[in-house]
C-alpha cells in the first residue's frame, strides 16, 4: 500500500451537520446517546451456520442466504493499516466497506447482521460521512472509539445509536499484541447485541441470484485492482486488490502481493466485490494532528459501479435516492444487477480512479 503521511489518531471529514445528505474521531457523550454476517466466507460464516430456508420465506437482505437475522444490526469501525492486522472477526461480517480517511489511508466499516462474534477489532474512530453511509440500514448501532470535530455531532444528530469506548460503552477490552500498543481495542458483539434494541436487518436495495442470465456478455473479473485515494491524486492512496480463488469460489484480499488472513488464520474472503465510484472531497474543517484533512465520501446520488462475482465483471451504475433509501445496481440497459448469495466487500473510490479486473 502507498500512504500519504498521517497521524495515528485518525479523524474524518464532513459537510454541515444540518445536511446529512452527504456520506461518512474521541469526544464524550453517554454511550446510549443517539438512537439508533457473513455468509459464505468461512466455516463460521452465515452460509455454513444458517439452515436452509423455504422459498417463500424472506431471506437475509444482506446476503441472500438463510432467513432474516433476528438480532440488531451493528456496524463496527475497524482499522485497516498494517499495525491493525490481522483483523479480528472481519471474516464474520456480512458487508465490509473500504473508505478513504485522511492521509491517503483507509478504514473499514464492517456490518454484522447474521453473526455477532465475541471478539471484533481492532476498533477505531468514526468519521463524518459514516452516518450517511449507514442510514440506509436504518437506525442501527455504530460501534467505534471516539471521534473529533463534527464526526460526533453528525452521528448524534443522525439517530444512529452510538456505542463508543471513549464514552464508556460496555463490552470493550484491550488485547496485548506485538503489532501495536494502541491499535488493540476489541468488542464483544454478542453482548452488545443482547443489550441493544436498535434496528434489525432490512432491505438495503440489493438483490441476490445464483444466475447471471440476462446480463449480456460479461468480462473477466478474476483480479480486482483499484486505489482508494480520497481527494488525493494518484499514486497517493491505498491500493486494494482481491483475487478470485477458483477452489474457494471466493475473492481473497491481497495487500502488497500477500494473501490476507483474519486473526484465526481464515482467508479474508468475499463472495462479491463491489467497486463503487463516488464523489469524494477533502473536508478541511476536520484535520488530524499533522494537518491532513478528512475525506468525505458521498454515498447518496449515483455513479459508475463494477461488480465482481463468480470470476466475472459486470459494469453498470449505482444509485441511492436519499439517506434512508437503499443502493441499487443496474446495467446500462437498466436491468438490476444481482449479487451472488454470500458476503460482500464494497470499495468506495473517487470517480475517475481506474478499476481493473
């Protein structure tokens, strides 16, 4: 990965609080302030832990596998730098977003609907565009460790429930690890899920199908490569790569040519990779200690999308009409693009950044 200089205390940017129509570090507020997984990734994933569901029974809206989960959805902000790897529990998330933060680095927003692991990490701070991204899931719970400038006011105003270690929320713990003395915060999602009463999984606009019929001629999509740059110009930013593993029938994440694994040794794998091109701007009102401005990613609107599934690439457009609406993927001819049943990683890049596959 290529990084632009940044501070260890990552902070993010935002538009004016009054307008949560755009998309999303410590402060203090009671953990109960604002109101408010995977399938097919590993042996602990939803595809192996969920029993078959009848055809007329509503299916999991996050994966298309198994019934609708009955426990609340929890989104967790997770570190995505070298000291934060291997990540804990990332292989059990239904959906993982890769988003730009300051200094050309990335951070993950992992959405857990199906599974609630006893340990997930390593938890980091929230960013101003997070509420806009997450409101399509409803008034869910976001778990994070602090925030700065307008990150916290925007989150509190959104109605999403705050679950912050910096504000004293329960079920966090520090793990003694050689990789980092401060990127070591983990959260017990099982206990959190038993405590909260926020929104449960609902449709976020996605459809799922095993079939690719009717989508026309599809391109090869076996090696996904792009760069999450934020507003910085290439080559600055973080390179993101997924390679199709024909044996696993999954895409596996690679960084610097190295196959990535979670803390338990399982590959960091996904059934679908969605590369979503968005408007991303610098937000100078929110900077880190080195003066690097936060990045604000707009996930309401529309733009190009490339969907990688089954070793194929499908190009089209994404659209999301408003904050509480889901995101829809369509081909140039207007046909809805279904994801393959299973988990998904969504890479949020700036419009115009190349995507190869």
